[in-house]
C-alpha cells in the first residue's frame, strides 16, 4: 500500500522543494473541460485552435494551476495544508504532448502564523517557463500519514459522436422519400421531421390525419408542406405505406407508434409485400462507450430462431450495410457460448459453416470468424488469453447472434448497462426499413434515417 505523508511547519526549511512531472494528453483537456465547464474552442475545437494565435490545441491555463495545487496538497507541505493565496503568470502555452515539471520552493516562513510563501514554477521539456508565481499557505503543525487514495479510472465518451459522423456522411446525398408509418407520438414524428430538416428525407406521414396534426401541434412541430396520407389506424397505415413503396412513391419505410409485427406483416406478405430473394433481418448499430468503433448486432428483432440459410442472409445484409457506411472489409464475429466447434451446441456448427460459406463465395465482402464467445469477439485481451489468432477476434465490427433472444439481450444490456446509443434498420426487403424502439430518442432515429439514406444511395450504384 502506498502512503501520503506531510511535512510539518517545523520540519520545513527555506529552500526545500518538491515537484511532479506531467505530460499533457488530449483526455486531460477533455476531462478538465467536463469538470470546469470551460469549452473555450482554443482547448476543445481543433479546427478553430489551428486558426488562432497558437495554431494548436492548448491546455486550460488552470490545468497548470491545478498541478501546483497538487504539489502543495500532496508533497510540500502535504496533507493539512490550507491554501491562502496564489498568483500566477502564464508565460507560454502548453500543448498536447508537452511534458511539464511543476516545482514549488519554500521562499519564506512566518513562524507566528505558521505560514509559508512558496515560489511556484512550471517548465516544459524545452526548459521554457510556462507558468510562474507565488503561493501562500498555512502549513500543518501535526504529522499526517494516510493511505494514498486510489483514483477511479475515467473513460471519456462523447455521446452520439459516431452518429454525428453518420449524419455528416449524408450531406452530399439527395434526400430519400420516407413513408413514416403511424407517426402518432412526439418522438417518431419529431425524428422524421428533424431528418427532413437536415435534408436526409422527404417524409410522407401515413396514419390518421387528425391525430397526426394533433400530435404535431402538441409537440410544437410545423407540418406545412409535409404530405399526410390518411389511414384510419396502425394496421391500415402499414398496408398503405407498403403500397406506396410498390407504387414507386416511397424509397424507405420508417416505423412510428406501432408494434414491429404490425409493420412487418404487410411487408412480408407473399402477394402484396416487399419480399426479395433474401430474408429480411434487423441490424442494431450501437455507439458503445469504450469500444473504438460502431458495433453492429444482428438479428435481434425479426428472426427468432434462424436456420443456416437465414443466417447466411443475416450476415450478408449486415456486410452490405457496413459497405454502405464506408467499412470496406467488415469483421464479422459469429457468436456462440464457446469459441470451439462443439456438436452439442448447434450454433457452433453453424458458425463454422458460415465461415466455410465465405471460402466458397456464398458470402462475400467481409472477414468472418466463428464460433467466438462474446468476450473474445470484442476484447483482444480475452482472445489472446485463449490463444485465438484471427483478424476478427477482439476487433469485430459485426456480432451475429445465435437467435433473437440472445441478440436482444446483448443489445439491451449494452444500451442499459454500458450506456450505448442504439439505431436500427431492417434490410432484405425492397427498401430499407427504419426500425427503432419506441423508447429511442431523436438522435437514434436520425442515425437510423442516415443509415437508410446511405444504404439507398449505395444500392442505387448497383452494389447490392
């Protein structure tokens, strides 16, 4: 165990010194901004910072001041110190990668008041003084020795950042005509209208006219110029939206306030639906804190117990979506409970078969490995501990689950326990279907619309 110990007033002599050394990292700036609320673009906006007088992102000035406080409170005098006064002069900026030595030196003692005056100086790796000043403190008079506190790990995650990248990728694309099925709640209506305001879609609202107008009024939304196709209830709205696609009047479907099976029933109708030769499957696109890239989970919403043929389509749909989003060679992990082929667990055999399908050209466009347990699909450390060597293990883009139950649990656990943001889309029909949860917020719906727009543009090139 490490301890932290002070130096009392009587132990300290003029000229005594203490120091710490720190190298500025991007996360230091981000954490200081979060803690202080100081989001001056000189510190957090790289594009702006390169155009200002320093031509780089620099630390908050008081980051250095906080380091001086750390020396006084932990080294000299240490625990029991009371800060009275501090003056600072900022001589040079501190940029990312700079190493700063923070040194305090006792300049004077006031025995009557147990006060110390300390010279404070911060220098960078070039020997330049970046901050200097003086501090006045009351030094402790009693000895203190305590276990050094173990600080928690801090992981910074910019919520929705990867979804904003998705939205940015649509800026040069034409909007798609999107039939929004039964948008009779504020979230689904607002999500569709916000996507329209960003130029991603031209919404066609399909549902009870008066109810949609009332929801828009309550939500403060303007429906001027927005087409409404009247349908008496959710079932009729789903049927009419599918008909709009068949008539060539809509390019995308979006789920509103209705159950998934209500929407999908007319979609999969053999005579009047939107079937293709491929099975329809759902793909969660998750922005997971602590995972370095978007993570796709499929199928967690449509196919309950998919057989091998269905899994082949589930995998190919996910690969095609990844291509549409700019992932050239998506890494696909076929999940099971274990990472070895075990005859008593059918999903391990199907995983091995899917890998061989890639070898034989029955699946294309990705890198596939399986069976893989969840841990060694997303963690290199876990994969290496089990001796797994593959391009996919520990770095998966796509997780293919054994069945809907497993997929739904994985996705919901990532959302509710790991803080993931979720977006969702179904592929395999004539058009993409924006299929979000009724609890999803506007950002999730925007990201789902962006995926549909990108996929539509990708397919228009003949890539699917």
